[in-house]
């Protein structure tokens, strides 16, 4: 008689109707179902995105033993909205546990970890602590929590203590980067060695594949965006603001434009388009050199395919040693060289290992000018197939799944 399937509750404060949920949650869980695991996803979704993308998410999970339960995400008022979301998540998790009798809870950082702690300590549910970043420090480094404010200072200390507790009581931990793992293993305030494995971000290598580009869609977007075959294009993919350094990226674009007056800069982003336009004006980049497009997921690889290079600068702060930018793997999978900065997870080491672009050590004018000159003078040649092969080796979903499977088997037997 076959053993009953193990039932897992996966809790995410990121909605499944957000791109991150669709690229960094559902593919993992779908792959894990092949080992006999059944999942209930409990997520907080922004109401407008839930309305727009609910059917799409349901279609994604339909072939798998995955049930999706969504509650509304609240942004306002600050702090109180998160407290309310925690209460809602906890009540829903308790209700679902009574129904499904979960064998394990698998959570992302922040508010979901508090729910997992309750399920672990009060109800005895095994706990997989998926450290996708140093969450409390990210809030400080991203200017969301000002530690000069006594309230935010208290909140920061509370979450730091809970993050430590989660690492201590979890049946297993994972993190995104080797630098993050090494940092955790060096923490003297935790019992060592911590049970932890590195699980890098993974990429949909079929979607992000230059050989699979929809040429009719590419032709239509090319016409819509006014792009020609002769254009020299530097792209940016992802959100604007927070840790993403829009002004520094625009400063670099200006250094390129001074050398290549016909260059164009394509921003593939779903938010804060006005900040892009404002930064362009600040650095005196003409409006006709800036292209801003919000791409649906299936359009993103096509939009990236116009790129000669893809640029992303991320604030090189303490919390970012634990970060693995999804965009990096997606860009590499398209065979596009990157222009980025050091101090973010394992990005520098990956770029250097696979000769996949340029890494700036700082944001001085001299550093930017030097890389801009090299780019514009075509001083370095890049093997686009080799860059994609690097993504296949490092950001492979199958590799990620094997690590998750080993953790699940250790925890659940």
C-alpha cells in the first residue's frame, strides 16, 4: 500500500499574482510534487493584481496537487496593516491545518515566519525556514524602516530576534547565496553549525531562451517601441526604487550616451515610471532615448532580446549579501552580458566565473566612465552561448529542486 502523500503548507507574503510568485514559488512546488508532496499555498495578494491574474495562476497550478488560498495584502496604515495581515495569515493557517493536517510548513521571511513559529511551537508542525534574504535588515537598507524612529527601531529588534529564533528552531534552513550562508555560520549568538543549505534562485530556461523567442511578437514590439536593428540598447529589468539605484544607473546611461549619441535605454518595469523619467531629466538624457515598457511575463524575454547589454545596480549593503537577483539569471539565460556592481550576494563571482559582463567595484565617475568606454568601444567580446550555459549551470531549476528534495527528505523522511 502506497504511503500517504506528505502535505506541506507554503506561506508567502509575496502574492502568487506577482511575477516573483510565478517565477520563484510555483515552479519549485510543481517540481516537488513529483516526489509525492502535496501543497497548499497561502499567500497575500494585492487586490488589483489578484483580480487581474487570478485565472492565470489557477491555470499554472491546475496540473499539480497544489491548492492555492489567497488573502488580501494590506499596505496602509504602516505597521498596523502588517499586524492585521499576520493575524489573518495565522487564522487561515490554523484553519487549513485542521483541514489538511500538515506535515511541514515552508515559509519565506518576515511575517510568514511568525506564523510558522506558531505552527512549530504550538502545534508541532515541522518547519522549513527558507531565508530568501535578511528581511529585517532589508527593510532598513531599503529605507522602509528608519531606525531613528523609536517605533521602527523596536520593530526591527523584534524581527531580528524572531529571525534568529526561526533559524534555531527550524528543522532545516536554506538561503540564496554562499555569502549569506557563510555569514549565518559565523554568527556566534546561534548554536553552530546551523543546518543550512544554499538554494540559488532558478530561472525558467525554456521561457528565457533566445532560440524560443516569438518572432511575430518581437516584430510587433519592435515596431511599437521604435527599435531598429542598428540601435545600441542597454536594458534594465525589474522594479524601480528601494535597493535598485535608479540615479546611479541613469548616470551610467549618460556616460554611454556621451560616447554613443544614438544609444537607447529600455526599462522593462511595472512600477514608478515617473521616477525613471525624472532621473533621465536630471542627467539630461533626452526623452527619445528612454523607452519604458511594462512587460507581461511572456513578453519579458522578447523585450530583453533587444539588448546589447543589460544593466542593474543594487545598493551594496549588509542585507544584500543574502540576495540572489532573479533578473541576473534571466538575463544570463538570454545570453546577454550584464553591467552590475559588486557587494550583492554571489553576483560578482558568477559574472567573473562565466565571463558574463562587467562588475563595477564602486559608483565613482571614473569607474562608470571606464566601463562605459569599454562598452562603447567594444573592447571585450562576449560568448552569448557561454553566458547562457553559465545560467544553465548555476540557475538551473532542476539543480534547485534536487537541493530542496534533499532537505525535504531529511526533514520528512
